[in-house]
């Protein structure tokens, strides 16, 4: 998925492409997303693909690569990786892994609302519950396909010239499953572009002070924890939510029953998201899954937004507790952190300054040389 309509992975891919171009490289983007063929001055080839995504998308990428003379290919998604690694010269291919797709069929490692410690036959009998549209043990019929799919993805990564994890949390997981040639390079966020976009007024009204949540309203993102944490903090601040998901109605009911003033805007354009972040009293990040490396947090870092975040996965690789944000081990600690941020302007200023300083580690000038070193080895 690639902009203009994209999530964190798409915008991270764009940041990499722009950074490489700025460094003097010739960059072409292949994507199955709709949009302009000339975005940001980059050449974007948008493939028109029909059929089942799992089969059709890899074939489309493989066929297009046969027509290109690329020194290095960098796959950004599981399906593009399968296509890029299925053809000739897989040794020139780098694959970025941004979530748990090589080790979890659902890419989240969340089963029945809680963390799945390890993927295997028995855990799969639980994780299909509610996800495969069949009653009881009939859903288990999907398990052989799920296991074969994961095996095929890991086999493909075995052929890659480099597997680039966005965090050490993801890298450790991949190494534990025997994936070779794994190294860590985080996602890029350009602080200058981020601050410039956020400087203008958002297209919708916002309260003078508010707590902010940005993301999918799903189990893995901690959507069930969001309203209870805000209610228990008793800050008196409204909660602005930019996002949608299967738990949207549950969140609205929860807010009404707990007396939390909720302003739900649904999905917002990226520019408006950044403008809301820059104006928020604090960002709430209740994520429950092993968070790979959240772009929401990286962009908030660049803007100096005070943050209270659950300490899961790669989040502590972004935030340094009490320096650039507040990390919480559980729901009670998240509630306490929100209360501190809402009531202490000096703390917000200190964490905001620390966040802006920390954002330099994820800027193009810090990370593009590391990508270039990988590409030199592969070309």
C-alpha cells in the first residue's frame, strides 16, 4: 500500500523513497494502490491486479520485475516480498518486516484478545475462533492452509539478500524462527516535513485541550483499554479519536456509560492527523500487541507531543521513559501516566523537548546511510 491513501507502512515507504532520491539515487515505486503515477516527483508504477490477493499480487510483482533492470529491489510488504523473492536473483532483494507476518498468520500475535506466546497447531485452534467464518471445530479446517502459508513466507525470507526488521523486537522474533541475515533499520520520519505539515490549522475544530488516540479501533491496538484508562485518569479532558475499526461501537458505548466526552472523527487525512497531534495535550497509546515500531509514535516524537504509551514490543526503542515519553507496564500505569501529563505543564514541556531531540535518530540523514550500506552489499 502506497500513498496517497495509506497507513503507516505506506508513508514509511514514501519517506524511504524520498530520502533515497535526496541522496542522489534513482528510485522507482511499484504498488497495487490507486493514485497518481507521479507523486512527489517519484516514478510510481501502479499495478492493476485482479484475483485473489494472496496469489495475484505476488505474481504481478514478479512479472513486473522481469521487465525492470533494477540493481536492488526492496520489498515493503509480505505479498510484494513473495513476488520479489519468487523470481530470479533473490540475492538482490531486501525485505522490510514491519509486523509479525512471518510468524503469525494474522500478523498481530493476538488471539482472543490476548497475546499469543507462540504459533503452533494448538494455539491455531484458538486463534481461528471468531476469524474464520465457520462454527467450532469446522474452523480448524483452515489451519493446514495457515501453516503452509507461514512456511512459504519463511522459506521466501530464507532466499532474501537481507531481511530488515523495523525494531530489535521484530528482529529478535525473526531470529528465533531461524530467519537468516536479519538486521534492524527503523522507519524514517522527516521531522522538517512533519512539523511543516502540522503548522497549519486542521480542517475540523478541536477543543483547546484534549487527549488524542490515533489508529485502528481493534483488539491489538488496545481499543478496549482506551476509554477505561481515560475515565480512570479523571482528567476532565475530552478524548479525540481519529480512526475506525471493529470496536468503534463498543468504544462509543463505553464512553457514554463512563461519562467520557468522546469526539470521534473517524479516519482523517494524514495532514489533519499531524495537526491534531501537534495540538494535543497528550497522545494516548494503549497498544496491547508486541508493537513493531509505531509510525504514530515516531511522528508524535517529531512534533514534541507528550505521550503515554503501553510498553510493548518496539515502543521502548522509540520512547525513553521519563525523557521523551511515559511508558506504562499495565492499564493502571497508563491511567497514572495520563493523569500526570494532563496536570503537569512542566512535565509536558520537558517530555516534548526530549521527544524532539530523540526524533533525530529516525530522520533521513541518520538512516539513509544505513540503507545505502545494505544496498551496496546486494548490488
